[in-house]
C-alpha cells in the first residue's frame, strides 16, 4: 500500500502549506512535459497526484490517517490516478497550464463552412386562403451573398492570400513562463480568425463581410386547412452561410385574418343566420352563406332561438388530409320592431287565440 506522506516526502504532522509546497516541487520535477517518454517519471507523477488529492482534502486526509485508505471514488491506496482529481485542483493547474486543458495545451481547429442563421417572419392570409390553401408571395430583407464578391469578401480582380501573421496555419503559438518552466499554447489567429487566409483586398461593397442585406421575393405554398399560429419551415431560405456554408431556414408564422361572417375551430366553421320570427314559428327553407357558396337549409316549424343546424362536409379541409369538417349554423330569431296596424291586429288576434296577455297599447312588440 502506497504511503501518501512518503510520496510527498512528508510526515503526518505536515501542514496544508507544506503539503502544497511539496506537491508543487515534485509536480514540477516529474511532470510529463518535463520528462517526455519517461515512464518512471509518469508513474511518479501519478503517485504524487493521488497523494495530493487525499492529503489536500481534510475529510479524505482524516479518513486516510484513521483507516489507511479513503472511500469509494478513490484509488483505495493502489496509486491509480483518477482524472476527476483535476476538478479539485483548479487553482494549481490553472497556473501550470493556463486553463488550456490537457498537457501542453490544445490545438485550435481551423473553422470550416458556417451555416447561415435562421429567419422568422409573419404572414397574414385570408380566411378562405387558410381553408383552401394558396400560393403567397412576400418580400423579406435578409443577409445574402454579396453580389459584388459572390460571398468571398474579396474585391473583384483580387485573390485570397495566405495570412502573414500565422503563415497560413490559422494559429498563433505563444509561450509563457510557469513554475513548471516554459509552457507553449496555441491560439486562434485574430487577423484571419483561424482560417489561415485573408483577402488580398477587401470587397468595397460588403466591407469584407461577405454578405449584404438584400430584399428577396419568396413564394410559399400555404397548405389547405392551416390555422392561425401555425409555423411553416422553408429550408435554406434564411440567411446565407459563410465560407461556402449552407443557407439557414426561414420560419413563417401564419396569421389568419378575421372573416366578417364566419369563425372557425379546427375544421368546423360557425356562423349565425337571422330569420324572421314567423319562419321559426311556421318553418321555412332559407339560403345560408358557406365558404362554398349559398346552401339551402330547412327550418322546421317551432324552431327556437339559438338552435344549431349542421351542414355536413361544408366546413374546412383538415390539414394534411382530404377530410372536411362541418358548417354549424346558429339560428337567431328576429322579432319585428315596427308593425303596421294590420300586422298589430293580426298579432293581437293570435295572442287572444293563444291566451297571451299583451299590452293593449304597444303589445309585446
């Protein structure tokens, strides 16, 4: 079983400061970057890492002093190095590696083609267009490839050349001094943004941005049965990409305009139909408006105010289906507001026959 105090050259009475100081000294001595290819140094480095993980943590040190090992999640005294130990040593490894992650730093990745951004817009359609579907044409302003440089950012007649700052690598190497010695790291070249190439001369039209805001006409198919609030995705109709990347998408949010007579819920359409009081009493056949034109509706005698009749299959087409909803007509009885003397007399006679008390002067009309 490994003696962690011995691994750091300390005894059990060592203070936290002494433990950290010993660890820094030994880590510098046996660090893999200082001893490339030296397996013994690598093993020793792992050993002192494991020792420091335990002895720098009060709870783990107390457990180790008492039982000679620590609980689950640790190596159990075998000296195996758990990479998660780096999480607890951020202050030390930050000074060693500059936050670069990994020994010796990471290499920057040269950026490739970049997809354009998505665009959102709203489109208003008529009630009938939502029911039957249509083709709409709209204009939107969006970033598109510069017409002068065709999206290259280079002034016409000039070329793309190698970046002089990074010599075409897209990366700048920097070296800084730490307690472990000189540590090198790579950073993205600011001049070329990591591409390794720059325009020989920047396009005057787009100022090297490769895109300009342009007004574009878009044709969109509105499917039959669409509802207000629905979203239509148009692939690659958004902003132009960069460095040969694809266009983004265009998302259209549909708003259906109100209709003066009809309302709609899912595939059903609703409307009100006003009829004369006598048509409700005696019955009648009336013509009602639908989105398909006039339709006859039979009103049976004794129809009450608010009665709902259904015209089957006269509603909206269901989205992505051939199925149609129904048209529901609510009957509203119109009570005459003004009557001729003859009409009043007839209504009075009817009231007398029915045994209804009425106002002799004005009646219930």
